[in-house]
């Protein structure tokens, strides 16, 4: 629809209004002529408009009116409607005039409001769904925990406890998503810290002299990436607690570290335990569920898993394939990431590399 046009003289009197302008404001033919332009706007705008009008007369140029504020037109019957107005100077036989182009934006505003309402409703729905998912995951975790407590065999108990930890890793992401209030952003450091606190309290408890620490830089990541990282950390920490320290009274350290710069990242879980080879029974060929889960999750992330293990500990490193140096390994390299050297038992055996 074309704009309605009103021409006014420097005194603000209308000298010409198009048919469209008359219809828009509910006036009869020629009824607008001689009226003040302020009659076409709600009373609350009039006083300030008088000042603005003389300002425009002093410096006339083409521009929008009332930039940044919502403008309204006033119909003859007293009803209001939202408008967009642009002003331009107009030279005529009657001297300099101001040409005002008025656009009725009722439909656009209604559409904008409807879209905003829809988007607000969607945000509420999403928040509600996230609440439900978080609650459901907590319920599942509790059931697994109860079942694990009631299990007769140690093997079943351990499987249920591991499953409980996996669900908790996903539940923690959901909790952080809720906190983020709509955006898909998980702060890595708080997430890893919470995850490892859960793992430590359930897997280590206060009977074993093991420490589990987290080093993570403050990057944020998406929930999909966070779920994969969380599940990988869960598997690796469970493994370290289960296998790296067979003597229950032996002290040890497990360190989870996550570093990210730009799109590059590296996750490492390191322990100063007995290493793969020393563990009895010997690791199954092809690895157990944990190994395969970690491999699959890393693949989803486009990352590669590198296991370095020796009798002084194990380090599992996961990083995007492109970020890794060539797949060579120096057997001389001692495994020490994350540990003070005093905490490492002496050993002369070289570490073994498992590329998974
Ligand atoms: N941190 C570790 N220290 C020593 N041995 C480990 C460690 N992590 C894994 N292992 C060995 O690797 C094997 C495979 O682990 P995994 O694939 O998680 O299967 P599962 O935990 O079901 O045995 C374990 O049984 C264990 O022998
Ligand atoms: Mg395992």
C-alpha cells in the first residue's frame, strides 16, 4: 500500500492531503485542509511536536520522524494506530512546505507482537521440557542407585553404579542448560567440577586415599559436546578408580584436564596407578564397554583417543584428529601429566602406547 501524503506549510497547517491520507485518518474529502498537523497525532505528542516542528523548519532535510520512538496517528473518531513517518522539504509556488509520508504499520506491529508471543511461549515450553528432562534423569539416576545398593553380586552392583554415573553425567549437562536459561551453552569448568565431585563421592568415597582433581579452562561449549565429554570423563575416571589402584590402601591421584583454545581442545584423564599391563586380569582384546564407548564418543567429536600407559600410570588423551601431531610415540617419554614427580613411584619400564 502506498504511503499517505500530507503537505503542510511552515506554520504546520495542512495545504494538501491525498485521498489516502484522508481515508487513513477518517476525514471526508478536503476536510483536512487548513487543519494543524498536530490534530493528526494523539494529544500526548502535541506539545513536544510544536518545538520539533520549528526545529525542522530551521533545518529541513529528508529524514524519518521520531527515530527510536513509537509513533501513533489519531483518527477523527479518536482512535489511534501505529505509524511510521518520514519528512522531506518540498518547494512549491506557495513557498517551502513539508511533505509528510505516513505509513500505517498496524499489520506489521500485530505480526511482530504475534511472533514475539510465539517466541516467548516457545521459550517457556523449552524451559519446561528441560525441567522435565532434568527431573526424569534424576529419577532414573536414583532408581539405578537404589538398585545398585540392593544388588546381590559385586558385578551387578558395579554395573548399576557405572550406569548411575553415566546418567548423572547427562543430568548435569541438563542442569547447566536450565541455568543457562535458553541458550545452548555449558560452562566447561563448572560442569567438569560438578561431574567429578559426583564421581568422587560415589566411586571413591572417604575410605580410599585417592584424590580426583579437575583442571579446566573457562570456555563454554554446546550441550552435545558437553554430554560426550562428560560421558568420556565418567568412563575414564571409573576405569582409573577401578583398575589403576588395585591395592585399596594405596594413595593415588587422578587428574581430569580440559584445555580449549578456539576450536581446538584436549581432554586428558591421568592417573598415577599401576598401568594397563600390570592390571590383572589382562585387558580384554578390543577393550570392554568403557573403551568402546569412549572410542565411539570420540569419533562423534571427530577426535582421536591416545592411551599412554606404563607401570607409573595411565594417561588417556582425546583431541580433535587435526590437532594431533603425527601418530608417532616416543617410548622414552615418561608419563607425568598432572602429577608432582614425588607422587610417582619409580619405574624403569617404558610406557606403552595404545592407539584406539
Ligand atoms: N586407568 C587404568 N589403569 C589400569 N588399567 C586400566 C585403566 N583403564 C582401563 N584399564 C584396563 O582396561 C580394561 C578395559 O577397560 P574398559 O574398556 O573400560 O572395560 P571395563 O571397565 O568394562 O573392564 C580394564 O579391564 C582394565 O584392565
Ligand atoms: Mg570401564
